[in-house]
C-alpha cells in the first residue's frame, strides 16, 4: 500500500505534496505509534507545529 502512496507523490500533479510521519506517544501504555498524513507543501510547518 505504501508503494502506491509514494508512486502517487512522484506524479507531475503530486509534486506539491509531502508525506508527514509523526510519532505520537500513547497516554495509556506509553508506547509510540506513528501517524501518517499527506499534506500540501505549504502546510507542512503548520501540520508539524500543531499537537496531535
């Protein structure tokens, strides 16, 4: 499934997007999980700045 996402980001119309992967710590167990988002390039800093 990840291959499809990466391949779609390499298309001519997909060059304005970035895949953001964020580690989020669970409050119950303390384990980390990863959240993936595909956002436009101009919103990457805002996406990383907000709390999950």
